[in-house]
C-alpha cells in the first residue's frame, strides 16, 4: 500500500512536490559550510543522480532546475560529470527531429 498522497502515476501530478529531508544538526552545519544554499544543492544532486541513472532525461533535469535552455542544462550536467549521456532513445528522437526539419 502506498503512503498517503503518493501515486504510481507521477506524471499526473500538476504541482511541484515538496520533499522534507531530516539531517542531524551537526551534519547540517557541516553541509551548510560546504553549500550556502543547501536546498538548491540537494535539488541539483537529485537532478544529477536522476539523469545519471536514466530516470530523468536532460530536459526533465533542466526543467526541475529551472533552466531556460538545453545549453544551460548540458553545461550543468557536464560540470557534474554526467554529460554526455546520450541514450539510444535520445539519438532516435534527435534523428526523427532532424528528418522532420529536413522535410519542412
């Protein structure tokens, strides 16, 4: 049984999900010293791991982070050591887009 408020159909969610992470105070202080904006660092880590593991596309990771361009996302992922991560599906999609553009 799923916890209250959870759904197997995550795409059906129309609003952002809030996630609460409890970190012991002494570790939170250490992490805060490393990253001034710990919530943003946590979100970025989730986006990087989601992309690295194949759970998120580059577009999804970028959207999660509020990026306004593909290039911004590629630069971010590259800086975190996970770009390029082109999959067979990404290549097939890019080739289909290229074919459509050539026909236009």
